[in-house]
C-alpha cells in the first residue's frame, strides 16, 4: 500500500472533522479579535477553542497512525485496541477540559443576579 492509498483512507475522517475544525477556528479568531473587550472570558474561550482544535487534530493523527500501523506491519488486535484506547481517552479528556473552559467563559461573562 502506498501513500496515495493512505491519503485516500484518511479522506473520510478529514472530511468528518472539517466542520468542527472550521467552527472552532472561527470561534478562536473571534475570541482573539475581541479578547480585550471580553477580559477573562476571552482567555477561557481562546483556551477552550484551542484545546478543541488540538484534540480534533490529535484524533486525526491517531487515525493516521492506526492506518500507518496496519499498512507497515502486522500489529496484533490487542496492540491496536490499546493504542487507540489511549488516543481516544486522551482526546476525550482534552475535549472535556475544552468544554469546561467554554462553559467557564460563558459563566464569567454573565452578569451577576441580584439576590
């Protein structure tokens, strides 16, 4: 299997991740442009969007690595499952932290209610 076959197999995951990456990139750019006006909320939102982008790229990298392992060797099912489980767990942790940062940005920006 050559590199063109690898790129063809990666086309589906890349197309699947593209809308998420575009929305996160637009959110990051908007937060960076308005960061002085947003204050702490802008910092939290930038970190959250950045982690979302990093997590998505990490997932694509994990998928490419899995395909490369299958192409250039004969790994056991256990090693594939273990490596993909570790990639998935780390990407899930990154996305959880990113969502927490975006929620924190929303809550920091909301005005306090009178008691």
